[in-house]
């Protein structure tokens, strides 16, 4: 069964610094996708970045990049130049592509607080 | 704004009651997913519809049901509500086709059962 693990319940970072949020996953499906979502205190889930298991390069979207290490089954989110507005919960999620079930499995999340 | 709409935003009801949550997917999206976010269970997949047909079931209770209508909006029905059903219920939508497609989430419906 697929599983996502986020071991950092909470993280602090200084404004303008970079921060890495950890995510490890477990799956036997060779084709899978990894996603990161941001959930601010207002509650909505905002898609940040996607990495496919066959992608050769790490995904990047603006200040977000995904450090994908397939052999270690990790998909860490790196946020560069942190801003106060980055304070939120961050969820790592995975979807196995060969099962026919397209739903996401989420980790428990990491609460990031950016300090001025 | 993800383009996915959910109503109502907040719902307060009593144990034993029945409620209906509504979701309109993004224009062009055929798949709708329902997720429940609670403090003790985290984010859990409930059910998926694709173009009006049930596609996959997750941890959905028998007291809960859903459907997707011809105009592709979806409704999640929760009945015989219990205190533990209090949660944030999300609808997400996607095109429903390619590998790697992204699910976009609505703002959620916050349900409080008293």
C-alpha cells in the first residue's frame, strides 16, 4: 500500500532564508506522481508543484523546487527566499498511476512558520 | 482561485441530521474527488466520480453517499451525523485523463456537528 511520511510536524525559518520540508514515500508502483500542496490558515488547499516518477529533472515552480531522490524514495520541497506569506501547513501527496485509482494519499503535513 | 467551487462554506448541524455538500468542478474537468480532513484522521480520500460514474471509493462510511450529475457538479450526502463527522470536506477536480494531471481543490466546507 502506498504511504507518505512527513516527519517534521513543525518548522521555523527566518524570512529570506531557504527551507526544506521532508517527504518520504513508499510504493511498489513504478509509475507514480508526487505533489505538494499548501494550506494557509484560511483552509484552502493550494497546489504547488508536481514530480513524476519518470521525470529526469527535479521540478521547479518559481521559489519552489522539489528535491527528488528516487532511490531514497524522498521528495523534499525546497522553498527559497522564504516570505511571511509562506507560513502555512504543507502536505506531500502521492498518486499511483497504474492502479486506476487516481486519488491522492497525503502525509500528515508540516507546519511552517516564517519569522521576520 | 482554483476554479472549483463548494457550497456552503460553513455548516453547523446536530447529531442524527443529514446534510448535502455541493461541488462544481473547474470548467472542462470530468473527475471529481471528495476528501475529508479531520484532526485525528488527517486528509483522507472518500470517493471519486468521473463523468457521472463512480470510479473509486476510499474510506467512505456507509452513512455517506455521493453522486455526480450530468452537468458534472457533485454532491456529497452525509446522514445520521455523529460528532466525529465534524471535519473540513474538500472537493477536488481534474481533467480525468493523463498521467501526472493535477487535482485542484475547492475552498472546502467546514462541517460542525453538535
